[in-house]
C-alpha cells in the first residue's frame, strides 16, 4: 500500500506499507518506509517504490496486490501507478483503498 502527501515543509512524501504472508502462513502488515519524492507523477512514485523494495531485497515479481487512493496518478488505467506496477507484475491486482472510499462518502 502506498499513499503520498505533502508535509508541512511543502515536500512530497510517500509512505510504503507492506502486507504479506509470513513463513507460518500468518498475514502481517508492516510499515516499510517514508520516502521523499520530488513530485507525485506516477513514474516518479513507481521509481521510488521500486528503489525502496529493491533496497530491502524484495522479490518484486512476487507482488500480488496493490492498494492506493483513487487519485488519477494512482489508479489511472494506462499511466497510473497501478498500471506501471502491473507492467512488471501482471498478478499485482489493484484495489482502491476502502478507507479512502469511505472518506469520500462522508
């Protein structure tokens, strides 16, 4: 799961959270990193995400899902972050984050 936001100093930040199945078959969720990004273009976010995953030696070919907010840079069918990730990981299905959907309804 990835979400990006501008902090008080007007810098764009991207939070990365991983949900995975451990060796015992238990579902785990862990905060991975908070990364400064120069902008929120989908290409920039994908490059930063990949850089962090590879830095921690994750096998990106095993990604099976991705969750983001509904912004066009994230959900875009052709050029959104989810589409760019699926070019490398065709089984990484995108889910619009339920918490963001609920916030839109309220």
